[in-house]
């Protein structure tokens, strides 16, 4: 197999055990009339978004370590389909969020398998197809709220949150022979965390979130952090731009392999409040 193809295939296999997902409920919803306005009615936020990450990976298999860095351009070249959407609902101090993400990657190449050293190796086509679902879900509770200065429309708020991330990943390898291995993994990581939101001005919002999880239930350990600035174009539409980093340490019990990933890069989205 060509070196370039090997790098692509390795990068895709590494991604199988990590998240390429986006916001995952990271930012507090940009409520109408203030970042944390309260009322007796439910308020909903729908946010399509994207993430342009770099993936720093370390894989340990059978006592051997392999490290690699995959840029967003590498992922983009092999992307077939992707969909990311964040939904959030709030009523007074409580709320919940749901964040499904889907991605499909495909890489093509060739390989040579030599059974007899006296017979020339025959090149074969090689196609790796990778699919991933990550669904984050959970709830939050507002534990603190203070006005910014003398304003009654600008606030600072603090929420605690908890929930989980469900991971489903599938890799299919088509070798143009009778050997076409398929592998599917799935697990759930419980998560706990907090987020802080502040109205810097009547238009500009700042949000920061952090959470940890895994605890050996799914992955051994995972942490996640994001900082986002938002700009209110209107009471119902807010643009979001920031940076996110996600770390995961996952062990495959059946294969004895360990995958450590740090995924980091800019994130952007557009939030609609109704």
C-alpha cells in the first residue's frame, strides 16, 4: 500500500475510537432579551454547527505505540457525509439538551498480498468506509445569576450539568477478496460539568464550559472544554465562534488496545431561538 494511503487509513481507524463531533451542548443557549432570561414558558434553541479539528492521536497495541497528527484538511478530503445539530430547552432554572452527530468517511487505495515468494504479488483495491454516531444528552440547573453592572438585561449565570455521550462507530474494510472485515464498537460515557455565561454587551455574549466523564464506565477518562463568543443579530438569531478541545482515553477490552486522542480546533454555529 502506498505510504499516503497508509496514513489515510491509519487516520481513519484512529478516528473510529474518538469524536469528530461538534458543539455537543457546549454553549448556553442565547436566550431572547438576555443570556439567561427567565420566564414561565419553555424556550427552545436549535443550533446547526461545525467543527474544524486537528486530531493528535496515540495508539498502544501489543506494547507498541504509534503517534500521529491528522489535520482537518486530511479529514475533509475523505468526508462523504456529515450532520450536526444541537437542541436545547430551558424553563426558568432547568433545562435539557440533545445533540446528535453523524459522519461518514471513505478512503480508497491498493495493497499487495504475497502468498508465495516466487509468485509476483497481485495488487488489490482497498476501500475503508467509516461511520460514526455520537449522541450527547443531559440536563442542567442554574445555580447562580447576577446582573452585569446596573443593567437588568445583561446577566452572568452559572449552570451545572450532567448526562452522557453515546458513541457508535463502524468500520468496513473492502479488500476486493473474500476477506472483508467489519468492526462495530459502542459505549456510553457519563459526564458532569459546568458552564458560565456572561453578557459582555447587549449584543456580545461569552460562554465557557468544561466537563469530565468516562470514569471507566465507557472510556477510562474523558475531558472537554470550550470557549465561545456569540453575537446577537436579533433576539432570535445569534452567531457563535470559538474553540474546543476534547480528550478521550479508551481501552478496547477484547483487543487489548488503548487509544488516546486530543481533538482541538475552531468551532462555529448559528443559533435560532423560539
